[in-house]
């Protein structure tokens, strides 16, 4: 009996009606089709029209708005600092937590960090008895005739430390006056109080009656933390860029090269699987131990409900650990196949090292689009109308805000959609290019003929034939993201209205949309692989990909499990190494100038995590492509006709040997 007939008998027993949809090799198949045609041309035209419409909105915005209105700060009276009557006063000092401020020539510098007897107000500088600063320590624009101007007096802005914090003028940071503090410049035009100035204010915690004055714990604690964080990040900004973007790219590139080493890759895979199981059991044991310690404490500090919650958490973790263990045991063959696919993906990347540089092309393309998009968006935002907003204070203090008409809001939503679609489109083009490279490598009898030039031929084929398919798939993602953004907007409205039922319904809807987006991204990725191999349009590719996933659910699940672990370990490794190097260097160079290195290091970790994700996304796409190529190879060819090599070929041989035994045993 031939191997082909064995596969048919066995396959009919295992897969049922799905065998009718198994892939068949096109005539004279010799790798990804070279006889391609343009796919999904309609969506290629639609995305071009989308960009043309975006440009039309941009031209309208350029004619109707002024970017300086958005980029330059606006004072409480609606004047733009640095423009027209405020041309000499380019910077702003903020006075209250609602964004009300006054335009100044230069950010004020206070040698003692704070002078509680000198106030910066809506109408200039006000000083009480005991002031140490000169009245002209800061040059403020003339607001004597401004709309909404308020003037301090001993009654409204009492500078006595026993009552100033709660006076109508200062009103705990919500009024029309605030203490003169030392500041530094942010974004070239914003004067932000130095974190040490807030600490100095806390040292002035003099008791007035029964309550401490200047007790900023009720309002200023969060502001102080954010100012400390912002000050540290601003001080270490160059080191954050150096390590978060520069060093992480170098480490990410080196890590992708390490994945090419078979021994290291095998160690990482099994190490990740065993470590994930071990962590679940360890966390379960720790939670159980803590629960017992809480129970046996004398006196008992934790409530019975907390103790029970800790025990339930430990049982859940034990259950998850056991589930992961049994899944690993029962799917060990599929995991071995997954490891073979991951190693084959590493070999493909080794044969085409230029693939690891492809994300740079995507980043350049996205940054170019973002430059144009941001220019349009800033001008569109500047077309809004300035309106008066009265502060909820004792005094009738006001600030100015922007409001937009319905047409401007609709244009804004359209620009957001263009951003979503273009970002998803660039990602989709990259996925098609990478899958085309890897599929050409897999379906090549002589793999020495596949090299770095394959990337450029794949880019040419993708741009010539399949931009429409990328636009189709990315359109679905963009629409989903836009709906999610609108639901987020409705959630904010519901929260402002204190509508609990509406918040709950919208939250559930948001979760469903999130799940749908994840499913579509997964299906799109596999559809792009089908397009790369067979040159089919999006709908047919998606149908074939879905059918293939259903027929090989175990293989797809196992390789997703393995590749997810490898990618997670890789991203954590890149982020941890980059952050550790950044911490050592920042602590050595700037440790004495920072409130804490935690803020800069956290930002470095976030940036390096996304950079690592960018590099390892190529590895993820390569692994998924290898799996689809392998399944297609297995379904389309028998015996020596298969293209699989190494461990993948051994897996096919073992599978066919096992099927032969099953058929022979069934006949007996």
C-alpha cells in the first residue's frame, strides 16, 4: 500500500469532512507561485483615496488654522504666549490645576526654591510682608485690561502662613494665585515648578488652628509625584533616548542573531516551558503559605475574606500549573514539531539576515506618514474656538479652553481612522514580505540559492501584486480600532455622567471588540501567509487559512504556545539588559541630580520592550510561516516529494510510520 493511500485512510478517520478541503499542489509547483496577479485592487484604490481625502482635510486645516495656536501655550485670558500682543512673552507659568496661567518672558528662578510671601497672580506679582524676592524677579505680561482678570488683596490672597493655603486667591492650588517657586522649562515654552520646590513647601507645614497649613497631601501629593517623575525624565532625556532606542536596537539585533544557534534555541524553549510551569506552582505555594501565616497570626490582622481569597488564588495557580503540565505531556509531539518549526525559522533568518533590518524600513515609512499626519492634525486642532470656562472656586476665576464644531470633530475622527488604517497597512505589508521570504526558503530544494537578495525580490512582488490584500486586511483592523476608540469616548462620557449601567455595558462591548480584534489579527496573519505562497486574494486566503487552522488545531495551538514563550523571554531579556545598562550609567552620571532613577529606567524598559517586540515580530511571523509551509507540504506531497528537512522531515517520517502501523493493525 502506498504512503498516499495510507494518508487518505488515516486522514479520513481523523479529520472527517475537513479532508475534502485539504490543500492540493498546483501543477508544476516549485515553491511560492511565480505566476502572480494583482489581488484586491479595489482596496488598493480605496486606501489611496483615503490618503487623498486626508490631504484635502490637511489643506483645509492649513488654510483655516495656525499650528502655533496649539503648540504655543494659552494663558487664562485666551492669549497665545509668543503671538500678537504677547510676542515678547513666549513662555507660560501655570497658576492653578485647571491650566490657567500667565505669559512671561523667562521662567522664574527662585534661589530658595519657594517664597511663600510672593505670589504670581492673574494680574502680575503680589507680595506680602516678609517677601524675599524682588518684585521684578519675573517679567509678566500686562493683564490690567484682560478679560477675567482678578487682583489680589490682603483679603483674597492672605500671605500669612497660617491661612494662605486656604485663602480665596490660592485656594489649595485651584485659584488665581500661587506661590513663587523655582521652575524649569519644558517643551521650550512651559515653566514647570521644580520638584524640590514642592518639598520645600511641605517643610513650611506650620499649624494654623487645628489643621496644618500648606497641607498638600489632599491635593498636591499626586502632583508632587508627577513633577518628580517628569523632572527626572527631563533631566535624563538624552540617556533615555540613548538606551531606550539606540542600545535596545543593538541588543535586539544581537538577540535575533543568537536565536540562529540551535543549542541556545532548544535550551530557551524547554527552559521557558519548564519555567512557566514551575512559576505557576511556586506562586501557588507562596500564596498558600501566606494564607496560612495570616490564619495563624496572633492577633489575626487580615480578615477571613482576604485569607480565603489568598487560598482560592493558590488553588487556581496550582490548577493552572497542573493543566500546563498535562498539556505539555499530551502535546509533547506537537511541541517537538513546534520546536522544529522554530528552529527552521531560525535557519531561514540565518540564510536571510537582511530580514532583521526590514523593521527599519517600516519605521521609516510610518514616521514619514506620522510627520505628515501630525502636521495636518495640529493645524486641524487649531481651528477650534476659544471659550470661557469658569473655575469651581469661591472667586470667579476663569480659564480658556478650545471647543470644536461638528465638522471639525468629524474630520478629527477621520484622521484617526487614517492613522489606524495606515499603521495596520504598513504592518500587513511587512507580514506579507516576511512570509514570502520564508516560504521561498522553505520550498527551495537548494536552500543555498536563497539569500539576502530574496528580501528585495519579495518586497518587489508584494508592492507590485499584493498591496490591495494588505489594504483589505488592515481595513478590517482599522474599522475595529475606530469603533473601540469611539466606545472609549462613550465610556468617558458615561463616567462623567456617573452612569454605572452604561459604563458596565460599554465595558463588556469593549472587551468583545478587543477579542474580535485579536482574532482578526491572527486570521489576517495566516491569510497573508496563504497570499505569499499561492498569490490568492484576501477572502480566499482567509478561508483557506481558517480551514487549515481548524484541520491542524493541535499543531497551531502548540506552536503558538512555544513561540509565545520564546518571544516573551526574548522581549524580557532585551528589556532587562537594556534597562540594567541604563540604570548603571544614569546612576553614575546623574544619580546626584535625580529624585529617583525609577522613572527614567521605567521609560527605558517600556521603550526597549517595544523595540524588542519589533525585532521578534519577524521571528514570530517566520515561525508561523514555517508551520503553514510544513502543513501545506505535508498535505500536498508524499514521501520524497516533501520539501521538509532536518527535524521536520523526521517528524513526517515518524508520522507516516505510525500511520502505517495503525492501518496494518486495523486490517489485522
